[in-house]
């Protein structure tokens, strides 16, 4: 459940940083992006623990454009 909550926060913060960029300076946007990055890293750790519990190997990183 924590993983899903974290995912919601990450998406929200990334979306919010776009609107903040119109009203704040580069420092404010950078701060939001740093916070979002930290949340993504934490989400990855949670997901890896779920995969380990399920005895599944993580997928390799995506290469190239999405």
C-alpha cells in the first residue's frame, strides 16, 4: 500500500513543479525536482522489496526514448 501512496505523491509533485515554474524561480523548481527524485528512488526501493518477496528478478533499465 505504501508503494501506491508514494507513486501518487511522485506524480503529483512532478505535475506541480510545472505550475510552480510559472510562479517561482529556478531554485523553487529545482527543489521540487530534487524532492520528486528522492521519492522516485524510495519508490524503486519499495518495488524492489516487493519483487524480492515474490522471488522475481527486476527488469533491466529502459534504454533510449520512451
